[in-house]
C-alpha cells in the first residue's frame, strides 16, 4: 500500500464509520443481534486503528495531547449505540420518529466533532495542519470510484 492509500484509509475512517453504522441501522430486520454486535465491534476497531494511524502521521506532541484526545473522543462518539429499534410491525410514524431521533443525535455528534476539529487545528503546526487538511479532503472528496481530492489526479500523483 502506498502512502496515498494509507492516507485514504485513515481519512475515510470517520465518514466510513458513520455511513456503515447508518446503513446497518437502516435495515434492522435483516440482521441478528450477534451479527450487528460483531459488525459494530469491527467498525469501532477500524475507527480506533485509523485514529491511531493519523496520530502517528501527525506526530502529535505533548503540548497538543489534550486537543487530540478531545478530537478522538468526539470521533469515537460515532460508535454504535445499540438503539432500540421499532418493532417489525411498527407504524410509519414510529419509524419516522426513530429515524429523526437518530439523525438528531448524529447531528449533535458531528457538531462536537467539528468543534473538536477546530480546537485541534488551532494547535497544529503548519505541516501538521497540511496533513490534517489533506486527510479531511480525501475523506470528503472521495476515494470512492478512484477519485482523489479536487484538483488532483490520483493516477499521476498530482
């Protein structure tokens, strides 16, 4: 795996986790509890691994540790919460309320991540900030379908 591939893997951690959890929760009837728990544990493990890789790549200093820990705590809030799903025979309103409640919680978590990201970014050196920004761009503009960050051609490394 080349360095761009490593960056992409790290960058996609939070977004992939949020998406995977959302997909898993969208169709509750198709998964057993043990299957959901195993998938959730695997997602959480990948998230923690990606955060560890990013920490090493950024070379977080002791003076930045508090902000880094706040950032990792906020990102870790994306981990599955094992919501009580509506019963299989639930009516449309119950299902809509369930989804709205989940979306509200996710919005609060993403806001906490944004605030922690802002604080962390302020204590990073210019070189660290460059890496952190690149990781964020890769996760937003997608390593899906072979795309890179805007203005970059992943095939020629530019």
